[in-house]
């Protein structure tokens, strides 16, 4: 299996962003979910936090796999 980078529609971009924010907030403990989600939203707005790190990781992975783009049908 090859990880082939493909363009993502704007709707899919929003869906992924919200999913990553919620998943990261759920994985943390110590406070109520609404407070954790609030903290993660504010940190994402400030271009920091785990959701932005996840986005960067995905972009780096896509850049690394650009050589496999010719396998896209």
C-alpha cells in the first residue's frame, strides 16, 4: 500500500479540523470536556497546540509521499 497525497476539498478540510480538535480534547484528562475543547480551540487559533501539530504532521507526510503521486488513478 502506498500513501498517495491527494487534494482535499474545503468541506473535507473543515471536517478533519473539527475531528482533530474533538479527538485531541477527548484524549486529554483533568478538566471537563468543554474546557479542554475551549483550550484546544484557542491554541489552534493562535497556531499552536496538538491540532496544529497534527496538521503539520499530515502535511509533512504528504510532502514525503509526493513521489507516489503518479499512482493516483
